[in-house]
C-alpha cells in the first residue's frame, strides 16, 4: 500500500486514474475512460495496464483477444471460473423460485444444516447475508448485544470490510477512514514473522491482547469482541505459530468478550489443513463469518454462532436480510460444497500449496530480494525486499506483479506496505498450473526482478 | 407492529416461535422445529401457519401440495417469479465468468450506463453493492465525507436496512435497537394522511424538517443527509401530496446537507407514474439507493450519485465491494430492465394499480373498519380500523392477512402499528390476478372481516 497526502491508502498495484492514461493504447484508454464516466474513480482497478476479462475456466481467465491468464489470485471462484456444477444448480433453482426466508423453504435449511456440519458442535446456528462485510457487521452487532460491551480488538493492519462500522475497525484503509474510538489494535506481524520459539510468540501475543483489553476497559468500552482474519491476509499473510488464536479466545472470554473468526478469506478449505482457519489454531470461536468463496461468485455470506448469542439478539430485535439465504445463493453454495468434497479440494489445497511453496523456496531462496515465504494450503505470501534485502520494497513487488501480468499471470500483493506477494488461486489450481507459474517466475529471476 | 417488554417490534403477522407451535399440524411443526434448530429465531417468519414455498411463476407461488398462492406482496421478483429471461441471462453469464470490478469488464459498464440513462443527467455515477442495506450504508458514508457533517434526518417510522449504521437510523425497529445520537426524526404520516390543502401540507412538512436541521446544528452534528424512502412504506405507505420532497431537497441543501432518495421499495417502475419515486416529487436528489427488485432476486444493489460526491469520497478512501457489480448480477439486472421496457411494466403498474385501488375503494369504502386507501402504481395501503373506525386496529389487519393466507393469497401490513394492509405485488400482476384478489376480498367482506 502507499499513502497519499489525504491519508488514503492505495492498493499497491492499483491503476492511477490521474497519471495512468498515457501508458494505455487507444482501445484500453477508451475503455478506462468509459469506466470513469460510469463508475467514477471510487473503485480501484488493478495494474498499470488493466486487464479486460471476458471469459474464464478453472484457474484461467481470458481477455477479449483470447489471451489465457493464469489466475493465481482469485479466491471467489474457489471451485473454478464458470464452474458447470454451480451453473447447473443456479439454473435449476431459477426455474423454480427465488424468494425470501419469511416463508419456509427447503433450500436454506438443507444448505444451512450442511454448513453447520462443517463446524464444531457448539457453533450451532447460522444466519445468511450477502457479503463478508454484512457478515462482520452483523457479527459485531450480535457480539455487542450479547456481551453488553462496545469495545472491539483487531490486528494492526486488519481489513474486515466496507460498511460504516467495519470500515471504522479496518486500519488497512489508512487515516482517510477514521478509526472508531472503541477500537484497540494489536501488532502481530513482527512476532509472527520472527524466529522466536513458539511458546514465546504465544506469550507475547497473549500479553498484547490483554493490554488491548485493559485499554478498552479503561476507556469505559469494555470488550465485546476480538475479530481476527484467520490467515491475517492484510497484515502480511501470517499462517504460522498455530495455536496462538486459541490463547486469545481464552483471554477474551475472561475479559467478558467473544472471539469472532473472520473466515472470509481463510475459510472453505483454503488453508489446507482444516476446512476453517480457526480450526488450525484450535480456537474456541464463538462466531464465524464467511463471504467471498461461499457460492463461487453469487453474492452470499453467513454468520455462524453459538445459539445463546443469537437468542440474546433475538430478544431485543429481529434480523431479516431480504436476499440473505435466498434459494439461488443456497443452491450455488451447495454446489460449491459438492465440488470441494467430491474433488477433495481440502487435501488438494494442502498438496498443491506445499508443492508451490517448496518450488518457490527452491527457486527464490537464494535471490537478493527474497525475504521469506509463508503459506497455509493455497494461500501464500512472499516478502520482497530491497536489493540488499535489508528492508521491504513495495515498488519491487509492484514491478514483479506488473511483469507477471504482461506474461498473463495474475497475482497481487498484501501486507502493511504492499511488499508481500499474495498468491491465493482458485482451489482447483493444478500441478500444470504450478508448472506454468514456476516457469514464469524462473524467467523473472533470470531477468533480475528478484535482484 | 407490536412491541414486547424489551422494546422489540414484531412484524404484525409474524409467527410466534414461543406460542405458535401448538397451532401447527405435525408436518408443519417438524419443518418449523427444523428451522429453529438451524436458523434460530432471529429471522422472522410470516403467518400463524407459515407458508412453505417450493415453486413460482409470474405473480404466483406454489407450496409442496401444489396450492397456488396469489402473490400480492413480493416486489423482489418484480418481473415475475422464475422469470425465463432473467434465468437465461444468468445462465449465459455463468457459462462465461463472474469475477470482480478490479478487472475491466463489459457487463458492469453496459448495465451501469443503461441504469444511469434512467436518471436525470446530474445523477451521473453509480457504484454497485449487494443489497439495499449496503447501498444506504455507503450513501451515508459518502454524504458525511462530502458534507463534512454527521447528522441524519429520517421519518419517524423509517426503515432503511440492517447494517449497524442504517439500523441505528431506522426507528421502525423499536427501542430494542438504540437510535444514533446524530439522528433527528420527523413525523410525516399525520400530515400526509390529513385532508389539509396541499400547500399547507407542504409548508408544515418543510417547517418540521427545518426544525430537525436546527436540532442537529444545535447538537453540533450538522446535517449530512435527509434519507427518505420515496413511498414511505414503513410510515404507512404515503404516496400523496407529490412535490413536498422537492421542498425538502431545497431545504437540506440550504442546511449544508444532501438528499438521498431511498428507492429500494419505490424504484424500478413500482410507483407507476415515473421510473423512480423521487421523480414523482420533482425532487433534486443528490444520491439514490436501490436494492430489492433490481435483479429479480439475485443480490444486487446500487448507489447512484452526483459525481462531485464520489470525487470527495475517492480523495480520502476507496470503495471496493467484492461482489458489487459482478457480471451475473449485472446480466440479471439487465434482463429486468429488458422486461420492464418491453412489457411496458411502468404503464402497466399505473393501470393495474388504478384498477385495483378503484375496485377496493368501491368494495370496502362503506365497510365499518375501512379507514382509507392510498396508492401509487402497484404499491397500495389500506388502513384498517376498530369496528367503529375511530381508531386503527392492527389485530383486525392481522386477521384479514391470516384469512387471506388461508385462501392462498399473500399480503402483509405496514405502518407504525401494523394496521395498514400492504399490497406490493410483482409488477406483472394481471387483470385476472386483480379479479381473484377482489373475489377473495368480497368473501372477507361477507364474512365480516371489515366489520
């Protein structure tokens, strides 16, 4: 990320609407100008030369000229772009009906029951939404009603979504979005990327969260919830030292609050070892939020929770989400579970992630700009540094991302300053996809992109 | 609505999860118990005997036994349940791709351009979301950044959605959801249902809003926005005295704020006279929010705005909504516009609404419990009173709704106490649908439901 004068953080590989036009050819410029006229510039666009997508299949996207882009970035189409099974399920349901949950319907119950089976028994109720943002917003509303407290704790560079509430607890937006007074943040990246022994890592993190709880108590807010992305994507992709989130769950319970596991990025088999990220940490999560990959692109989200939390909420208000749990979203989400199960995508993510990580370490391990690689399943982060590797280098990361784009390979970056390459492909990413990606990386090494 | 001890407002025709089980037969009870086990009781369910929907067509829904319910309530499936054109568009797009707006894509631009054409020239930019709630939440965030003020004004019984922010400015939830300190509310129903001359109605309302602005200025909040549902559904369905919203637009501009037209219920040809509700009021809206009927059930929403508001927002932050404007939602939304245009559903809504309203007035006008009927296009409200018509009677309204449900006709209620019958059928509601509904109402009159 880079920060401009107004405190606005830019995506590190964002197109620059002010200065970027001159680098485009006539067709590209016409398309971007058209976009500016219709959508303005609030919404970010990837790359100095934005990619124009018209078609997809498995882990591949295609532009209007037929170029085949290897998708190493998009987790929404987790069971593959244009997945036939999702398509068939949606088409079948649209021939039936697509109304709301104030009528009894089988689809929401069939899928809801199935989704709950993927969780520990204590997480026994689900409410559906349309996005990860709506899920996190609702989870915080429920946590506050249940605990009677207001304070929220997140990591120092967290991103939890775009509603008014969740953007105000998402430091990754930069100072352009004022943080809520009831927020306390905890730096975790330094410890989780350190070489300290695991017991020390866990003790340090526990102490930092307890300090944050104390700060919220002192401020009169109390502690309603710790909300944690279970792969810590915007903090730099931090899968390591599993178990520490479990310590935080115990600590927040003692502080009168609950643990909300944000599984919008880490859920649905992504991290390979377990279906949900918090399970890798053996954490007693009280609520879980999901979104992105849930229905392969049909807007769908959910909040899964211990029933007593929902009962407290139901005693003072109702929650009706018009589109939440609509039959089309439920059928699409069901098809995603079918695909994950029948194609063994959990173990596949584990295996391919391991393969990719090992090959990248072998190729890049000795290069000057390489500062480290971390992964869980098919979620990988590679830290890019200055030419002597003494500091992080977001511009070098951006150069790598741009060069890969020109080679028809899509990745992006993450972390506080955007210097961590982010690989998070569809779960159907294959061994031959790994080969193609490695070949491209090898070319980049030869051309000096890694120093 | 009824209010329980905790201040929770119930939908007036909600199923009672505590007391309602005994009235159900074995199959119904098993299904509701299953729902409780999976979804809990946060989400409301309609009717003492909930309806189990499995299929739909045009303005008809069908249960598992094949009973044909006439749908006089659901606006989401505005171009009809299981609309073949929407189905075909979605199926086609799912065979292509369904990724996000950080790549260039034709679908979002084609639909966005088309949507903007339905607005006055000044409303020249659009951002897509997944729901009316996300739209209103974003609109308020944008209004605050643009104006630099925090205060919000809504009507006394407004409903604007379910995020933390918009639920805190939705008095219709009752005291179980605390209202925001920066909120001022204005009672409009008494004046808009009065027999006062239009000029007096307009002058009174303008004064009340100016008082609200003053209150917010005095409180140090300033005025960021007036947010108004353009049919005032939860205030009792108040289409009358067109033009007064235009006065409020002028007044809020003078107070340093903007007007946001909430068209989640009133938009997309619903009100018959104009495509958007605010156009009936000749109001200079600065932003417009949409949701429910936009894509016939595929989760889709939008914020349409004057470009300078978006530029102010873009200068301090970005707005990226993962699913917002996804190609499948855009294609579904395009098919909805195709249907509205080619089947002339705007004039159809006007004509059928007039027909229905006139026949209802003729049938019910002389009955003891009838207290008034109001409509714009296919959005009708009928006030139900006590047996001598001297006061409103939500229980009598509930009895009518329940009796109609037993006759396989779906309606609901609205207004501060739930005593206003709410008719808001799919736009494809036909003359023969009107006949069936009127025949049922005639039976209810004969059986004494209207006194």
